[in-house]
C-alpha cells in the first residue's frame, strides 16, 4: 500500500482502500461545496475523478472556494481542480471538463463508467439533468442543496429530498422531481433557518466546506460498505 494512504488503510482496511483506488467518482460543480468534495475524495484515495465545471474563478469566490486565490482569478475551476488532485496523488486519473451541464450535453459525459456521482451545482435544470442521467444508468448520486445564507455547519444533514424543509432550492427540486417520477434522492441540506435573505446568496468559508466534506464522507462510506 502506498505510504500516502497508510493511515487510511489503518482505519478502513486494505480491501476498502483498494475499492476506493479502483473507483471512479464524478463531481459536478467545483465551487464552495464541490471543491471540498473533490479534496476529500482525492485524499481518501479515489482512483479516478471526473471533474465538471464550466466556470472560472472570480474575486467573490475567494471567501469560500478551495481553488480561489488571487493568483487563480480568471482560470477555469476544472483545470485547477485537476492540477491540485494530481499534485496530491499523481496516480489519480483526473478527467477535467470545462462545461456547464444541461439536458442537451449530459450524455456526452462518460457517467456510465462512474461508481458514484456528486451534484454540487446551483442550476436546477443542470441538477435535474444529472439526476435523471444517473437514474438511467443506475449510478448512485448525492445532491447538494443550498448552503447560501447559512451560518451554522452543525445544522447540515444528509437525508432524502422528501424529508427536507426550509431550503428554497430543496423545495423547488422536490416539486420538479416529483413531476419527473423521482421518488427518492439522497441529499445534503441545512436545517438552519437562513441567517439572512439576499440575492446573490450570502456565504462564508466554513459552511460550504463542511458540506463538501460531509458529502465526501458519505460517498466514501457508501463505496466501501461491506468491505471494512
């Protein structure tokens, strides 16, 4: 076992670590939540990552996004994510795609090769396209709801979409997914009453990052279930 994952092996066991090494996870959206999902996954030893985001770093990203630095303003998040992943684990197979996902282009991505998918984008149309494609391919997925206007990371929970409340994004998604015949979806959302109400949403460093690491933990535990 490689030295970089020796501590992980002590916790999970060699069989589980090999499972992670041979797994492929897609991460859609590499912002406040998705950048920390990706960080956790590559450091946990996920062997292959499909990193999808069409956006570039802007100054307003610096307060919460892992790849956002003064030196990276204007650069593509997907490319920065790939560079960082390979710097952490050069053996990781990182496939970066500069694209905003929608119903018209989702089928161009090799989701059928993925063992898990993470939806960390804000656009409801894109979220639905990802969710429906994963259902078509029987790829497990977890979807992040809104972390904007929230201040307490201890209020973050992972549950089914139909058990959510308070979150405006979850409310829209519940309505739309019910019409599409989706009867269940694993999501992360916040049970916190919004600290403020504004648009664009207010944000802070420690809520999206906590959400991303919680999602990563759920993905890892699901992938190694029965192998520890």
